[in-house]
C-alpha cells in the first residue's frame, strides 16, 4: 500500500499532445472544479541539422489553454529529458505559471556542468527553477491536490506527480509492452529504478498512469495511458514475480545495446537550465557538442 495521500475521488481532465519527432507526450492537466491547469513535459522543437528552434508544439498547448480559457499555474518537468528540449520558458512567458522539477536537479547540474565545461557562471543550485520538489511534497492545481514521488534510477531528478486519480510517470515506466526506461546515463542506477517502480506500483490498482514516451512496439498504435493494475500484470520488465536482481540484469543487458538519444547533448544542457538556451561569450544562443564525453 502506498505511503502517500491519494485522492482517487478527484478526476482531473487530461489532454495529451504527441510530438512525433521525439515520441514524447506532453499533458495539460485541468482541475475539474476551476479553470486552473498544469502542463507536464512540454516540447521545444529543434531542427538539429539546421540549428533552428521553433515553437509549434508549445503553440498547440497555448492554443488549447486560450481556447478553453484556462489559467496556467504550473509547468512541471518530470525529469531532465535527454531526448527533447523543454519549452518551459516559452510557455511561462506567454501563459504564466511556476516551473518545477525534482530537487535532485542539482546532481544533474553538477554532473553535466562538467561534461559541458560550464564555468562558475552556471549555477548548480537549481535556482533556474521556481520550485524544487522533495519526495512527498504536496501542492495544488486550483483546488485539486497533487503530490510528488521521488523516483530516481533513470536520472537522479526523476519524479512521478500524482494528481487526483492520475499519475504522470515521466520515463520511470513505459506502456507495459515497452517496459521501463534505461538506467545507464550519468547518475542512473538500475537498482534504484527498480525500487522507484515499486513505489509507483504501490499506488491503487485503478490509478491512471500517463507516460512520457511511447514507441509502439511491434507496430502497436501509439498510446499514452495505462493503470497500475495493468503494469503489475503485464509490464515486461517489472510484472509480479520479477525480482530486483532479475530486473538489474535485464536492464543492464538491455542498456548495453542502446545508442545515446540523438538529442541528448542539446537536451541536457538546455533542460538543466529550466529550458533556457546556453549562450556564447557574446550572448548568442549556442549549443555545445563535447567530444567523447558520454
């Protein structure tokens, strides 16, 4: 049984937005009793070859907020994404709200500050974000209660956010036929990931789980929603009966076959800054590409 305060009677209105380039789901989560909403895991569009950033994904979210006359209170990152850039500053400038992430962002900033050779001008204290969530922290979206669960393993800063009867799990879990996220990035740990998944699976069986990525294994139609009960029964990496040791072996073996995400270098250096673009000495937005660093 979960140690966290679950309010299953509250049913948020969840609208999903899918980015084909990164296979990422972003979500607008609305309080059913007010105009308040939150955005989870927004996407900033990057044409990597051309070095060009556009905002069509974020504009779709803003258009929905405007069309339905919503009030944006939170812009939440479930973790420091390695496969897409966050649109948090763009959304905040146009819609308001506070930008939040897990408190262990400071570990990611410290580790990758070295990778990108960022000097002392890059703050490694998480102060680029408006809110750093600790395990068990509670907050509200309008009148709707929400809380954060620390779920390290994929990255140190991963968190699952539970809003009423819905949980936004980031990369901690995929759809059951997709299993779980890799654990071989700097700061990742397969054993920690297994332990974090057990926290999620301790939530009520009918808790709705909204995932961050789906790749449609076997040609299946892309999907964004599952439940705790379905994950317990069907997840190919963590279903009942799979031990911690078996998971670590499975995850470690699988991770050794995976290539780095194609956008990991631009994504990390932008996302650890809460979505702000790094700049050169003249103030021009610039992405660094360190050689043989990962």
